[in-house]
């Protein structure tokens, strides 16, 4: 998808007399969006680390045939099973029933889609641990090398289609499975132990996997958000959902002084300084363009402005401040998790006895399709 194919370009404001006239609109308070986003990113990474450590000791208990009490399985690890989430959603749509195995994978999938429907691809820039890692890799590359590579448009656009092709592949395969086939897959040992196999993948990584991850990391150092921009099918889902978000990065022509800082700051290389609103699916609502803007309310993450005469009336109550964005993210995330817990659609209810039988032999379990 093109960065701005569905958005009308408008001429930038002149920088002479208009600039002087708008000096009184200079931002007086420092922008705190990036500090706020860093805090949210860090907290979500800590949450994932906590869940990972708890899950590791849960698995080790059964692998070592220990006795006595043990840590419970954290359902949140299902967030790392996006394919299971998509399969369970397909099962729900086909039967009207929430699957018993890895229901949290579907719940988290729907929560992240809901975030994208409301706040563009804020999940990618504010919550996703892979997105956070990717961001700090390219920022490290910029510090080390002085700049990041920008692929030419003729190469960039075809590469961006890869994540949509991957998403289409999974949707077609899973969409073609019957409810009975989906249930049979998830109730087999391979489906039950998908989370354990994921843990083993990271703990006992093959040489091939290490090389692939190393190459992706290197490319992420050189090119901004390489994985997220070109290869992440999860990001493709969020991109499609973000098309329906009422909140967008919006530029007020009357306040803009056409300095071009926003376009230079945009990690997705979008022409922010030439657009009235950013409709592109590549926008992750990272707010780096807003943070770079030195003119009050010239660029904001906002709902559509009111059709009022004065600039103040047009934007009153329409702008989402960073803390408002955090509150909305927290409300959708914790609200969705709490609802799933209350309705008993969060935990995978597998007995310790079955885990004791299956986990020690997890490496013997092959994908049913092979």
C-alpha cells in the first residue's frame, strides 16, 4: 500500500510573512509524548519478561518431574501465539463457542485489533515488544552510522506487500478449515503444547534460526522498522484495522510554519508536512512527528476537527494528549482481559496430570500436517 495513495497532498504554508505572524503559536510546554511512550513500552516489556519467566518455571516443573506446588501457567503467554489466536477466532465465528485451548490468544488478538480500530497502529509503537526492539535497533544504527538507509519507492512498495501476502496465506489456510478440523488440531498434543514448543524454540534455537534472526536484526539496524514494515503479518492485521480509526495525525494549515521537521522525524518516511491528515496504514501513532513540531497545535493526534470558525473551537476537545492515549490503551487492554477472566475465557484448563504426560515429550510432537 502506498504511503499516501488515499490522502490528498496540499501545498505547504509559506515560510516568510506567515512564519512571523504565527510566532505567538509557538509551543510553550515541552512535548512529553516520547517519554510517556517509552514508559509504556518499558512496562509492557517487563510484563512480557515476567510472564516468560513464570512460564519457564511452570514448564521446568514438569520437565524435571518435580513434586509439590508449582507456579501456575500464565495465560498471557498466549499473546505470543498469533496463529492460535487466528484459529480460535475462526472457530468462534464458525461455532459461536470460545475454544478451550489457548483462549487468551484469541482474546489478546481481538484486544490488539480493537486498539488499532480506535488508535491507529498504536499497538505496534506503544505495546508490541518486537516493535519496541525494532525501533531501538534502527535508532542505534542511526547513532552508529549517522543515518538509516531509505529504500527507493520502486523497492519499498513491493516489499511492503510481503506482510499482506503472509497474512493472506494464513487467512486462506485457516479460513478453509472446518470447525471440527480446528478443534481436532487444538486438542492434539501439538496444539496443547504450542506454547511450550514456542518456549523451546527460543531456548534451543537452531543455527538456521539464529542466522535468520541475526540477519533481521542487522537489517533493522540499517533500515527503520524493517521487520514491522515489510514482514510482520500481525502488523498487516493492525494496518487493515487502522483504516477505520477516527483518530489520526492531523495538520492544521493555519498554525503550520512548514519547517518540515515532522516529515524528517517520521519513522515511516511519510510526507507529514504536506498532508492535512495521515490516512496511511503505515502510520503507527508513535507521535514522533508531533514531538518534533515546535508550533502549538499545528500537528496533533486528534479526532476530526469541528466545522467552526475559530481555530480554538475547531480543535477544542478533539486532541488526544499522550496521557489520554495511555488511558485509552489501558482501558481497552485491561478491560478486555478482565472481561475474559470474568467470563472464564482466559485460562487454558488442562490438568497437571496431562501436562505431566505431555511436556516431557514435547520435542516428539510433530505438526499434524507433517
